[in-house]
């Protein structure tokens, strides 16, 4: 009889066997996969593991604090909090092309990760939360023409560059199994149920040029939107929900005055694996109430739209 408890024990045994008494570094994104990998490896080898959390300034409201508090204080893991906001936002300044933005973030991420990982003297292994679908996806186009829609930001090539061997304890699992393993390891249910969040973060939800002002507005609007979704009990029915701030300002009227502020788009989709998706059929009441709250609570936004594009032909993110 196969259970996640047995899988966990076996995974811990294998990690110990592979790593011995060597040091391991793990990039922590705050997402479910890297978090489950880190907690599992920490159970196996304790303080031989150090996690590196890169804050690129493109995280959601309160996200960096949440991740650091949970892993450093709650799990007592050695954790390097790399605050590199200035570096990333500086490099992105004035850039509006989606692929250029992704490439800048991807390259800096590797540089920064490498720099901070170097602070952990003598690490021999790099841990990654690679899942089974990631393993298949990377070979599924072999032999045929491959089309890159978006250059996904990942740390491919990094292990060789750093001369590190890989530890990938989730390689045999699907997403729902990773969540089950996370529950087995005692991660909070609210954390395990979190919607996926992309590596390039808010950069791809801020089409066009990224400014600190836009990021601040986006964080506030997104927090109100997610609060609405939770209050209406819809969070777990939705694969992913977020706000995108649009690179356009429009005229509005508030009280006696004219406003000239940003427009935003709400996005919410259902999906099984992120490869295809349908827009979520919110009620008009929900949409109206949410628009009112965002405009009243977030200075800088005076117009709210709802994105009703499915994937394909749209993508889930805006860039
Ligand atoms: P798209 O926008 O391509 O997104 O329909 C599909 C899923 O992938 C996520 N996504 C990313 N995740 N790095 C990531 O780690 C990326 O560069 C990236 N781009 C998109 C997106 O949030 C959705 O879940």
C-alpha cells in the first residue's frame, strides 16, 4: 500500500545516501515546489542545507517577509535573504520589451544566486524542486521543431557553471502529489494551496516599462483583489488570479474632480496544468464590488477591466 508517508521516508533515505555529509544550497522562491523540496531536504540533512531567497523587487505585498519568517524562524533553516531590489529594478529601468525584460531578470538571477551561494563555503550540491512534468516538458519537443513562446526564467545551466551536482527529490511527482507531500511534511495548508507565481514576478504583470510607482500600485491592487477572492470563498476554485497594471492612464471622475490614473486588468483562470486555461466566470456582483474596492482603496487606479481571454489564444500572464 503506497502512501505519501512512505514516499517521504524513502526520499529522505535517498537524499542522505546521495549527499552524505556534503553541503547543499537550495534556491527558495516562495513557491510550493521549492518550499517542499527545501523542507524535505532539511528533514533529511538539517543544517547541511542553506537556502538562498532572492528578492528581485518584483514580489507581491508582504511576500519576502512571509517567506523569510516561515523558513528562518518557523523551520529554523539557514537562509540567505538576498535583497537585490536595486540591482534588478535598476537594470530594468526604461526597458519595455517583454523578452528583453525576461532575459535581464533571468541573467541577473543566475549572477545573484551564484554570488550568494558562494557565501556558503564548499557546497557540492544544488537542490531544485523539479517536478515530473518539468522533466517531460524539456524533452517533449525533441525531434520536432520547438517554438518558444516565452523564455522561461529558470536556473538551467547553473549547476554545471557552478560545478555542482543536482539534488531533485520531487522529480517523480506531479503537482498534486507535491502538495500532498507538503501536507505530510507539515507545511501550512494556506501555503500549499497558493496559486503559482512566475519567476519574473510582477515584471510580467506590468506590461511596458516598470517603475517603482507602478509596482507599488500593482501590489496594492493585487492585495485587494486576492482579498476579495478569499472573502468570497473562490480562491481554491481558481488556478491563478492576479492584477496586471496597464501602461496607459485614462480619465475618470471622482467626487467633484477629474482623475487621470492607471487602468488595470483583473485576471483569473481555471486550469489543470497551466498549458491551457479558461477565464473564470465571476458574477457581475463580484466584479462590480471588486472594481469599486480597488478604485476606492488604491490611489493611482481609476479604471478596472476584466480579462476574458482563454489560453490559447491568450497566455495566462500578460507578457
Ligand atoms: P503563460 O503566461 O505562459 O503561463 O500562459 C503559464 C504558467 O507559467 C507561469 N509562468 C512562469 N513561471 N517562470 C515561471 O516560473 C516564468 O518565466 C513564467 N512565465 C509564466 C505562469 O504564471 C502560469 O502559471
